[in-house]
């Protein structure tokens, strides 16, 4: 079970004090001083910043990153807040660029830039700028937690968002305060996914409820929908934990409320996530009750969510939805025992694997191989086919190489056990089918 978490809200906005244009130069950069090195660097800084913003608006992230880096280097000689804001924009677009290339490499590059500017935090007097730094740090760590399933990133994200909240006053910065609480809720949800500590669900729900009080359908529909979805996710996780009909209905009703409210909008990512997480909830109910109808419903929800992910150009959530759809089909195949259902589950997992380049998110790529191995193992067991176990062993071994390279001992040990059990099952089935000498 893995609920899609809304990405942390990031609002890193450059506000130039004394914006430099040809017609609006600071008073000490006119006349005789107009061509001094200091004034020329000031002009270059702002020109680079504006050029970076233009590239970013066009989603040309590589030149945007380069220009923000140049602007930040020049800003060092002027105002520390400007330097920090340029660096945070650089980080933001490194993260955006990573979505289309190597996610892990991009996020770790962003983290490296943030670590480089930590010593400059003590120079920053503006509380909002300091909060922006910790928000970016938290968002980067939260994304790393998503793609690497490593609890240290989720713990770091939680600490960073709490540090961001420590910088600001709710009355002075109500919107940022609400956004940070939403992000804190996301990080507590990630912690629950990784450590299964039920208290983290309560802490997540408290954070989301704090955020939701600041949003309204009328003023900001998207954030209202996100906050309702986030609370529904907590209700859904608690429903799955306890499997009570009342909690399942409460979570389902919340998702359906958001879907109904957004049905004629272009908020594709929010629509996709609502459908995706509703699908996970229905999948878990179907699994618990061994109910094929619910599993079929979940497959439909995942299918619709992937359509919206395609519209919003979000690959990684699309991969997650495809793998969840494949899992529903595997659960269905285990109930029906039909070869065709197992083959469909295999096809869905293979589609996810073929769509995700290995170097974009190696751990997720490895996890998909492990999950496909589960399908073949189940096929081999239910249909008494040793070839199913043989295919599973190959997939487990492929995943194993990735986890060994990542020095993930927990997954390495799990896969070694799976390989050993699969080899034994394969040999037993082949021995049983071999004619004995008279």
C-alpha cells in the first residue's frame, strides 16, 4: 500500500529591492558611477535573474539554472537575502529538471546546493527567506524519500518543515504558514509509510487540518482540494489499518467530493491523485474481503488517474498508478486462478518497467521488478508451473543488483530469501513432474 503524497508547496519568489532597469537605476549608480564595477555587477545580477525567470517560464530549466547561479554569485556582494533567493530558485529548477531526467541525481544535486548555502543562513535577517530555505530543503528531502524509500530522508524533511515553521509568525504569513503545515503533513505521512508508527498518521492529520483551515473553495480551489484529499488519505490509511466500514465510507466520500468539485476544471494532477488514492483504498478493501468487484473498481480508478497524469505530464505518479493497477490485477488473478488474469498483471507491470528508464529512479525500477517477480511466483504456485518460479528468480536477481549497489541490506536480504524459496519451489515442481524410473 502506498498513497500518493502531494508535493510540498514551494513559493520561492524573487523580490528585487531597487530593481535595476535602464530607466530606474539606484541613485548611486547614475552619472559618474554608472560604469563602476559595482554598478555593472548590480546590473548583470538583475539581468541574469530576469533572464533566468524567462527561461523558467518557458520550462527551459537548464539555462534557467545557469542564469540563477550567475545571479547568485554576483548577489554575494550585495544583499544576503537576494543571494539566498537566487540559490533557492536554482534549487527549485534543478528539482524540476530532474523530473525529466535522473530524479535521484537531480534531487541529490539540489540537496548539495542547499548544503552549500547553510553557512550563509546566519546572515539572513528576513524570516520569510529563512523559511523558504527550510521549505526547499524539506521538499527536496521529501521527494528523495519518495523515490528511495529511505526513512532518513523522511525524518530530515519533517525536521526541515518544522524548522521553517519556527521562522515565521502565523499572523504575518498566514498563507506560507498553511502551506508549510500541509508539507509537514506530507512528511509525517511518509514516515508512517516507512515506519508504520500509527502516531505519525495522527500527527499528519493534525498538520493537514491546520492547513485546511486557511483554504476555501472560493479563494483557492486547488489548495482546498489538496487539503481535503490529504485528510482523506489519512482517513483511508486508518480505514485500511482497522478496516471499519465507517472509516472506509468517510474516506471514500471525501475523495468523491473533491472529484465532483473538480470535474470541470483543468486541475489534472489533483484529479489524478484523488482517483489514484481512491483506487488504493478500494484495492485494499477488495483484498481484505476477497472481492473481485472491488478489485475491478480499483483497476478502473487507476486507469482514469493515468489519463489525468498524462495530461499533467507527471511520469512518476503515472508509474505508481500503473503498478497499483497491476497489483489489483495480480490480486484478482489470485482469486480467479485464471492464466489470462496473471498474464494481464504481467503485461501491466512490464509496461511500467518499459516506460521508466532505469537511471531515472533505480530503486523504483528495482521495486517494479520485485513486484513482477511476485506475480510470476504466484502464477507458479497456483498453476503448478515451475517456469513461473524461474521467471521470478530472474526478476529478483535483477532487482538484487540494484539494491546491492545502493547498499540496502534490508531489501538485499529480502530478495535473497525470495530467490532461495523460489529455487526450492521450482525444483520441487520439476521433480514432481519428472517421470520416475520403473
